[in-house]
C-alpha cells in the first residue's frame, strides 16, 4: 500500500523536474496564445507584424523599469505573476463549495497518469523498478533534447 503512494509521488516529482526544465527553456511552455490575442486588429488574419508586436508586448510587460533590458528579478516577477494567475484560475474552476480551499476530491483527476504509469512499467508487472524509472527518465531526456534541437534548427 505504501508503494501505491510512493509511485505517484515519484512520477509527480519527475514531471515537476521536467516541467521546471521546460519552463526555464522559454516560451514553449507558457499558456497557449489564442488566435484572438495575436489578431490585434481583429480582421481574422494574423500577420508577422502582429506576431512580432505580441512578442514585443510580452517583453515590455516583463520589463518593469522600462529600461529595455530584462533582469533576473523582472523575469522571476513575470513568471511568478503567471503562476499566481494560474492558481487563481484553478481555484475559480475547482473550488466547488467556494470555501477558499481545495480538497483532494475537488482537484482535477489526472488524465494521463495511468497511461504514463503503464508506459514506464515496461514489463507490465504492476510496479516500476528502479531500472524502468531510469529508462523512462532517459527516454524523456532524449525526447526533450531532440525537441530542443529541432527548435533551434528552425531559427
């Protein structure tokens, strides 16, 4: 029974590490931009100029002192604001009884946790060995490196 709680914690930890690395990698991991946000003039078309303007606005919004340069503190503040906004949205969406707390039954159910577990459990014996965990971590690392390389190739 103890392993039933440990395994999800390990998987969650691995996901958190991957997410933190991805967050540090940059714009791929922010909330997806809607078409309407990019279509600044509302004509139903997005131009390169509109995309560049959107990017410039994100930079300007993060540049708190307006000096045209981002400091570590400004980037951290911008990132923290995104986190604060997500948490507020999560509470709005999931705090069913509006008590200002999220109980475990109010939290969204993991959509892909079982599939992820099954993928990591290579021998399908219902548990993840240290080797299976290491192999999965290695596969995720290789996939991340491959994506990062393809992102830089497009530039």
